[in-house]
């Protein structure tokens, strides 16, 4: 008798452990780790579903008391054993239940109806076919004669050609099939979401810097070393070519590759660069695909029909058996952080999966997260660098414009005089322009348009956020003060929040440059499937002169005719109530500036700001990552923020404000008791979340900072233990 250890799907009851069931003889061949099964649970023997995580022949208690499994769930997707181990790691490190972790590592939740391809095939030899054709023509059986005549010329014809082009009905085909003249053959066809023409393999010649970076990783893999590498390359330096070279090596050794890209950057242009090298052995996996497309890619990955999967965060869980490398492009992007339980980060989870699989990890970015660069400096990651742009293009020259001076001189437009002149010049030369509106944190903070002063928390070095009722609050420590009517620094009454959107920007552009053709890319214009790709394709084909958009237009796109990038209100994200605000601002400005001058023409960037002296602005204008890192890491050390220290955010949410308050206070007091004699650890809060109430759910936060991540994991485990029976939702996120 075999016994299955099953994680049951009743996470709300906090039964977060495996239960043992016996495997009936008729299910022996079907039950294995990763399979979803049905079982009876509890005294009432209610039917529940769960996942098998292990099979044993030795029961852990009296076999007479062990219930049998009821069956295997048809249509469910099987989890690979490697992914079960990864789910276990995610559960330990990010909290939540093991069942939620298991569901997370299934990027495709259920099977889909197979797509079939039918072919009509002739069974008669040539002489018999001609005899039958003559008979049909004599009897005036036009449809039969038409089909037989076509099959004599081409013995195998696709079913849809017979019905659509030859106009032959299914009943006619059935009649000929019953006479033994034809055969209808059905076969499964895997859906392929990469609608690309077949292309000859394109080999790329790497430059010296690219070759050196690729050779380092390949040399380590040849010597059996599978490590994590940070590839820092300036915008346009050719990081993708390095990725392709590494994948080519891995595939030549019979292994597979996963390439993670922020979903917003997963364009046809990006996929084609890999497709041109690896052909139909490449596929994609993302949320915009149909259920059938997603399931077929999952099956193709399991069966070994593809070598490379490209996609956003969830593609990390592609069921490759022989994984050789995981590449995370634009590794600094916030979209790699999951907002759902377990709140995992793709970067750390990729490193964990690679360790389980014996694979390498390459993180790439022009503006790496401080977390990754700090680890590279500490020797945890291996640093590889590309300091020059590939080809002949040079980094664009950036000019900073002080919007305070524009206001003083009477220009109340969102466009500085300098930017207006540069747009006019670019249009006259038939060059293209990109206008980037930094909307992050746009209305969250309060600033003065006259002097640029931002109202900050006196305790946390983050901006205070405006709340209804005229209150300014800090979302880290809970400090609050009333809204002000004039600037405390210069006395101006021009204090408030910036509210211009992309639509208003487009209207202003159309007034100033009525002959220019514009495209707008934001949430409203990209809601429909393929709309994002259609806008980018139109701009790439030079069907528009000016592209206006938010963050989505700066994600790795390559437009050789773009010579001017205008960055509007560059510093809007500087004062978001987040300790990473300057880091995010530096990354956004640098990435936006990197869109200019990627072809043969010289690029220019006009950077408009109310804070021209801020180091995040000046150093991004100079594209000086090292300089920014040294400045920012100094502040992180003083304030004990990540990556120098580790931070755990505990989020309490409940329909009852009282319950959320009491739970957060209870946990806060308990943690204080745990750490009273501990060194290098502090607890902050409780305070409101940045949006303290959503859909009638109240949210409270507690932050814990420590120099040792293991201490935070122990605190997470302890909070889960003491809150086991609490009627409140508690989530954990490591920052």
C-alpha cells in the first residue's frame, strides 16, 4: 500500500500542513507528487481538493485510521517536483499558506481543450480514383467530383480548405469515407502565440565588452559553477545580445532558458530578437494569452518542444526539466514584486529556483536596483559591466531646465521654452520626439511651485501624504499635521499637487504644433488587446512624430529616429512616501533619457524639474550610476534602510478598523517583547497604509528593520503562530 501526503485546499482554516491518505490500487499509476487529488476531510468527510507533495510506503500512524483518496482531479495541471520544492521555499520565506505557494507556481491553472488539425487524405490509387471521378461526373455528383478531383492533384488537403475553398460539406466527406475512398485524420496542434514568419538563424558578432561578459558566465558554467551575475550596461549597450549568446550556449548543452521581462516591455520587437536566433524553439507566457495558448506552452515546455520561455514574473515557473539559465531583464522593475500572497520577489525566487535546478542567473539593467548592486559590491553577486553603447551611437546629451525660473519669467505652460524650441527643431528635421510624463506619486505629496519645497516627515525623511479632511500623514511612523496654505520656506501660496495628465499634455502639444501627428500611450489607450503593440508599431513605422506617455514608453524600446526626449516634471516621483523614491526617480529619468539617439543621429534630452539641484536629478542627467549609488547608499546606511539592513513589512487588513488597530498593536507589542534585548533591530509603527481603506477594508502597517534577514524570518514565523486563529488578514513583504 502506498500513502500520499496531501496539502489540502482549505487555507482559510490555517491547516497549513500535509495530511496522509492511502492510495487505492486503481489510482496507483495516477497519483504522484504534483497531482491534484480529491479526498474526504474532517469528521463530516466533506470532499476537498489538494496537492500531493510526497509518496511513501511507510505510514506515519495507524493505517486503519488513514482515509483513502477519492480520485485524481481531471483537467488539473500537474506541478513538477522541482516547483513543489520551490513552493516550499516561498512558503518559508514569504509567509502565507503552502497551498497558496503551490498555486502560485502553477502559471497555468487548468487544462484546455486541445486544438485539432484535420486533414482529408485520399485512400484510392490513381486508377481507382480516376474511375470513381468519372462515375461521380456522370451521375452529376458535383461536390463528390470536386473533392475527388482536388485529391487526385493533391492527395492530402487541410479540412478547412475542403470546407471553405472547395465548398464541400462534412456529410459529403462522411459518405466518401464510408465508401473507403478518403480518410479524415485528426491530430493535435499546439497553439503558438508567436505569430512570426519563419526566419533564418541570425548570428550576432559580439563586441569586446559583450564577449568578455558572456565568456565569464560560460566559463563558470563549463567549470560546473552556477552563480548569480549582475550585468550592468548603459542604455543601448547590447545586453540582449549577451543574453542570446548565453542562451545559445545553454541550449547547445541540452538545457533550457527562462527570460523574464516586465510585461509592459514584452513586445513583438523584443520577442523577434530571440525568435531570429532560436526559431520555433522560443515561446512566450503572459497574462494576455488565451487559456488554450497558455496551456499549450506549458505542455510544450514539459515535453521539451521549446528551449526558451519569455514572459513576465509568472514565466519563472515554466515547467522545464533541465533548466540551465534564468535571465531577468530590467531587474530593477517594481513589477517583479508580487502584490498577492505569497508576496514574493522574482529576483530572489529566481535565485532559489536556480539553486534547486543547478542553473545560473543573470540580472540585467542599465540602472540596477540598489539591492542587486550592493550584493555585487559585497561579492554575493558577480558584477559584469558594459560601459559603452553598441555600434556608433553615443549617449544623449541632457539639459536640465528649472521650472521655478520658467514660472518667474511668466511661462505657466507645462513645456519650458527650451523644450518647445527643441520640439520645433526636431519636427523641422523630420525626426521623432518622445514626451515622458512621470506620474508616479503625482498627487500624493504637497509641494511649492515657486521654490520647489516639499513637506516632509520630520522623523522618516519621506514626504507627507495628503489625506481627505486636510491632513498630511507619514505612512512609515504615523506622524501627521494639518494641511498648510502657504509654503513654510518662501511664503508663496502656490502650494499644492501637480495634476497634469497625458491627455492634457497631448492637447497642449496639438495646440502648439497643429501639423504634428501625435500618439498617446497610457492606461486608457492600452486597455484593448494588441493596442500597446499597435501604438509602438505605428511609431516605429514613423506614422507619428510625437509619442506621449507614462512609464510604459521608456521600457527598453528602440526607435532609431527618436532624437529628442522631453521629461516633464521629472521629480514627481522624488517625494513619494517611499524610502526608494530617489532610486525610482533616478532609474526612470535614466531609462527615459536612454530612448534618445539610439540610431546614427545625435540625441538630446530636456529634463524639466522643480529641483535641479537634487542629486537624483543631476546624476541621472549625467547617467552617472556609480555617483548616484554612492550618494544614496550613504543615506541608506545612516537610516538603516535596505539593502544595508533588511526590512519586513507586516500588513494588517480587516473590515473592522478596531480589529485592524488592535491586531497591529498586539503584534507590535509582542515583537517589542521579543527584541527587547536584541541588537541591530528596530520596530516602527503601527501606522496607516498609504491608502488606509480600500473597498471598506482597513489597512495598518508595522515595519521591522534588522541587519540579519534570519531574524526577520523568525519574527514572521512567530507572528504567524500568535495570529493563527485571529479573524484578520496578515500579509508579509520583505523589502
